[in-house]
């Protein structure tokens, strides 16, 4: 009975994910700033072959992602034109593939289809996964490469698996440069015994050498700009302890039942220290430490997805280990999954409510009006909604959030931008909440531009007649 209830509740959560994913794929609009950044970088890559440019001239865009996801997105851009649907479909497909890999890991380890199915469905139960997984962003593809690499690494039976796992890790790092936890867990697990330590050089040869060579080639091809964007600029961010506290609270509440199972298994069973399960245990521990990255400016609850994934995976393996140790005592594992599903579905339930431009794009009149305003503007546009610029074939001149962070760290001076603003160069300014924070832009908008009304979260400005050359 408990198993049936758990599966029914988890199926409900999966159904919510499917409905929301279809809504995202159907809607042409985006409220998410990061989607616009990905789309802008994809167009630069498709049209110019490079998105790592010096930011002292237009386009002033921070290329904060490595190229794997963007290469796929750029290919779709060239084939189908500018659209959010392709990047969103890639992210949704990656999420489903992550679920399949979780199922395969648990099923292969414990030969229990029901436990594996519960674990796979639990991946998309929390509101923060449902909210972020359908977005056209790099997170889910990076997670896919990480868990696929660990799966292949932990079940090495032939040489091809070793090389395939290393290839997954390399692809993960070149999808999101912080996707280092899975290869780090794999390497640390080799330190467990002398035999593993003998394998460590081979692992480094298969992963670190290709990754280093690819990075060197990328840096040389972009004359050092790739390193500047991916490392120097990305590290130049503000941090908030308040954001860290909020994210930590959400994670602890959502994972509470699963954490209890993991701690019980770590104390009662030595299975999780075995060669096959140790990489997943280390992956979980490293992800707990990585929760500090939620304090980074621009981080949101998408930074909880990989720690949640690692927790679900290890909790399922823990239940299998506990059940093998005491079959009669741990027959109640479906109750654990039922409770975990209920908690995950209930936590931040309101977060998963779709915004109107996604839920019902036909009624999103303010977004349709924004499209029309952008499309009708012949001259340069400065916009905080980057996706509308790309969809309407307008150049992205400035990526406001990235440039704001760089200006605060002294890595970029806004003189050129402010001078063009003062000269009334921009025929339309679409403001949300970032542009005025760039030094000099607040005074410019107040003095040289006049408000033309508000469309949803955006305020539109046109240059005052005196500001037009």
C-alpha cells in the first residue's frame, strides 16, 4: 500500500513537470534573465563563431558559460532561427535523461525496479526543479554529464567505460565550468586503496589532460578572452549570507527525510564505503559543501538542483544497503519514499506556479506589447530582457547584470555606455532593476530619457527630443 501511494504521489509530481514543460515549450516569452543570456551567446556563436569578446566595446556581454550547451543551441539557431523552444527542449530532454540515469544506477546496484523508479521520479518532485528544469539554461545538461560520468565510472567493466566516463566529465565541465564535483568524487574514490591509487594516473590521463588541452585551445583561439570571461569575470561577483541562509533552509527542509536515511545508512552499513557506492557518497558530500555557492550574486534555486540530485541518488542507494542488511526491518522503505515525495512536493509549492506569460501566453498582453515595441524600433535598443532582442532580430549591445558585477569589481568601466546614453543613442531602453545600478546610468535615464509606460516588470524609456542628435 505504501509503495502504491508513493508511486502515485511521485507520478503526480512527474505529471506536474510534464505539464509545465509543455507550457514552457509552447510559450514564446521569457521572464528569466539567464535564458536571455544563453540565447544572446548562442546567436553570437552562430553568427560570429565566438562569444568571448572584449567588453570595452559592443557587444558588452559576459560570456559566462563554456561552449557545449551553446554549441547545441547555436546549431538550433542556424537551423530553426531564434527561438526559446530549442534551448528549452534541450533542457527538458536533459532532465528526462537524468531521471533515466538515476533509474539505471539504482536498478543496476540493487536489482529493485520499484526503488529505482521512485528515485527517478523523485528527481523532479521539488518546486525548484520544476521551475528551473524547463528553462533554456545549462544546468540540467551539466547535471546529466555529471551523473552519467559517475554511473560509467562506478561500473567500469571494460576500457570503453573508463574513457566514456571521462568524456562525460569533460563535457560537463565544458557545459558549466563549476561541474567539477563529479570528477572530483571519482578521483577521491580512487584514493581508497592501493589498487585505486594505481588507477588514478589513468583517470587523470583520460579526464584532466583532454580538459586541459581543450581549455588551452579555447583560450588561444580567443586570444585569452575565454579565460577572462569564464574565470576572471565569473569569479568577480558579490556574495550574500542572507541568500546562503535562505537556500540552506530550503535545501534542509526539502531533503530532511532523505538526509535522515543517508545518515542512518552511513552509521549502520559499510556498503556506502564500498568501491561501487563510494563515488556517489563523495559526490553527495562535495555537493553539500558546494551549497556555499548559493551566496553568489545571480545564484538562485537552480544551484540547489545538483545537491538535490546527489541526495536523491545516495538516499536510494542507502535504502538498498539498509534493506540488504536487515530485510525484515527495512521493508518499510516505501514509507520513506512516500514521506520524501510529500515533503518535496509541498516545500515551496507556490514557487512552482507558472507565471502568466508561460501559463497562458495568449493573455500576456504586456509581453506581446513589448515584442511590438522592440520590433518597431529601428535604432539601437538597450534592454534587460535579452531574449526579446534575439527573437526580434535586434543586436544585444549590453548584458546589464554581468556588466554591473564587473563595474563593481573594477573590471569594466561604463564610460562608453554612459556617453552613448547621454547622447541619446538608444532609441529604446527596457529597464527592469539592473541598469540604474550601473554607475552613471541612473542620472542619464532621468535626465536624457522619458518614461513611456510599464509593460509587466519592465519600464520603457525613449530619448527626450533634446537628447536626439
